């Protein structure tokens, strides 16, 4: 993924989040939760886009025994 596409996605997500915060009437705690969820999602996406979380995609959580297993 090129740096230009990463910047474009970040600008679009930031603009959408700003528009929602500025123009959609909702309670302040809900706005904070929305902001946190979006920021966590963007950070995880960025880490995955740059290959930091490449091995996490192969993890299977909750396979019935309460443990984390890794599929190869």
C-alpha cells in the first residue's frame, strides 16, 4: 500500500469523524466511545498496513478450550 493511499484514507476517516462529531446530535459519552473505537480501528489498520500485525491475522481466538492457537 502506498503512502499516498494511506494519507488519503486517514484524511477521509478524519473528515468523516469530524463531520459526525460536529453535525450529528448525540450524547457526549457516545461521541467519546465512537472516537475511541475509530482511533483504535485506524491504529490497528495502520499497523496491519505496514506489516507490524501481519502475523496476528493467523491467530484464532476462542477455539472452545479458552486458549489462543496459531494456525499455519
